[in-house]
C-alpha cells in the first residue's frame, strides 16, 4: 500500500496546488468564451452576475470536490465507492471520468487549433502564404489530427512526470507566464485606437439586460469555467495534504479563475473594437458580436495582420501561445482524471497509465479531428448536460448519503478555529439546498431547450 500511495503523489506546496487547480479551471473558455458572453449579455452586469454565481454555486461545489478527494485519497470512482455502497456512488465517479475523457477528445482538437495558429502567424509574416493558409484551414482533418496528437503528446509528457514533478512544476511555470503575457497585451491594446469603445462596453453595466437568460448563462459559464462536475478538482484534491486549508485554497482558485477571465475580457473586447476601427467586421447581421470560435480564429488574426511588421508578428504569436498554455493547463487536469482511475483501481504504474489512457483518448481526438461537426454534439452531451449533471449528483451524494457533518470533519483538518466562524453554518446549507436547486434549474433549462 505504501508504494501505491507514493505512486499517486502529493502537492509540494499550497501555491503549487492552487496554481494547478486554477490552471484546470482556466482554459480556452476563460480566454475567449467568457469575453463574448460578457459583450452579448449587458457588459459589466454579466460580470457581476457571473461573480455572484461563482461564489454562491461554484465555490461551495469546489469545496465539496476537494473535501471528498482529500478524505478518500482516490480517483472519482474509487472516492464515491469508498464513501457509499450500492450502484449510485460509483456511477457518479464513472460519469465524471467519462465526461473528462470525452471533453478531452474534442478539447484536444480546439487546443491544436490554437497551437497551429502560432505557426500560422509565423508563416504569414514570413511571406509563406500557402503554408499559412494550410494551417488556418480548420476543416483540414489531417492538420487537425496532427496538432491534436502533438498537444496530447505534450500533455502525456507532463502527466508521466507525476503530481509534484510533472503537473505542479508545469503549472507553476505556465500560470505566471500566462498572467504576465495577458497584462502586457492588455497594456498594448489600450494604446490603440478604438480600444476605449470596447472598454466601455466591457466595464459599463447595462442593468436592463439582466434577465433569467443572462442569469442562466452566467451560472452555466461559472460552472464550466471552474471545471466542476467532471472529477478533475476531486482528483486534484486527493493529492492534498491534511494540513492544507481546503476552504482557503478553494477561495484562491475561484479568485484566480475569475481574475484571469476578467483580464481576458480586458484584452479581447477592446481588441475587437481595435479590429473594427481597422475595418474588420466584428458583428453579425443581428448586431451581436461574432461567436467565440469566429472571434479567435478569424477576427483577431486579421487584426494582427493589419498591424503588420514586428508588432503584428509579436502580438499574434504571443496571443496564440497564451491560448495554447491556457489549453494545456486544462488538458493536463482532464487527462489526470482517467489516469488516476487506472492507477488507483487497476494498480497500473503512472507512466503506463498515462501513455495507455492518452493513446485511447488520442484515437477519439483523431476521429473528432477528421469530422469536426462532432464537436458540437460532444459539447452538448458532455459539457452542457454532463457537467451540471455531475455537479448535481455530487451535491446530492455529499448532503444525503455521506452527510455534510462528515465532510465538515474533514474540512477541519488544516482549518484552525473553523467552528468559530460562519462557514459551518453557511456551507452545509448551500451545498445541501441552494447549489443543487440552482444546478437543477440550469440542467432542466438546458434539456428543455434541447428538446423543444
């Protein structure tokens, strides 16, 4: 058993854990999905509702995932199996593992696009037009598969390094770089004509835009952007030491995720209006900003090209390297979920588990790369429906099967004087009633819209 525990590993520091968990949460959705949602839903009013949703729903569920993970020191399947009997507990874990695998299979393709566009920018500014157009063709199945495989190879290489030497070391390097690059690019964009129009749209609230659709969009974005419901944070929590404060760590992760999403908006929305000032179309016939995929892979590259010269090359390559790093921090956590399952339940060494699981997921990714219409199907099933369903089952299990008082006993480790504050009175109520209710409403609304 001692050898098996060593195989799983631990985080070396709280900072390493926070950055790794924040990296899991910070992905492509934060960099380009969130800014578009903000612009389409009343600017700063959406940011306000999103922040409330992160604190009211996201944070309590994140604490629940960390708590179950640390208490059991197992993967999602093993964790729920250890805490409960019957068919329901392991089903929750299996659903999380399945969602992680299927989301990773299409996420790799989109991540490959971002990495490919680093070369697209280089080829364009080097005058290699044919090569630039080849990389920019998102319908090119062979090219999609090639970059998805390269991205998975990088992910596997980090996972095989283990928790502290692989995941923690990589995210402790990438996350600070990501933030620094974001800030530098924001400062530069603010010097360009048209940026202040975007800044006003982004920061000035339009409270008349707040309605039920906006709230549901903000809640859905909060749930997805925090990587909840698919076992990634539960798995990361299983590597936590007993003396680490779960609540404090969860707060830091939530703030980091919200902060980077906010910074991404400060970059993307003003940059779009800079592009509009340069004559690039950024809105559709309905007067709304282009969808996020079009935004990243069409509008912004055109902006970089319009800059020309060294600035265009530097800005373009920096932006897509930034996106690639954000994507890599997420693919690491997505692959770690099934890898931890194989390590725990089947006693397979980490390196073999990472290569084996990564190889299987790579096959799925190649299938998606050759038929990108599958992305919308997988997003609908495993992202829009799967994640809220996983979060709902987790809350129900913790509150009604394992019981919140048992979870509180685990949270006390590392949280000195917990019982003297408001947390013991607030968190159990939220995770038992408020969170499941709101998640169920989002899930029900999503299913209704799909079926109607």
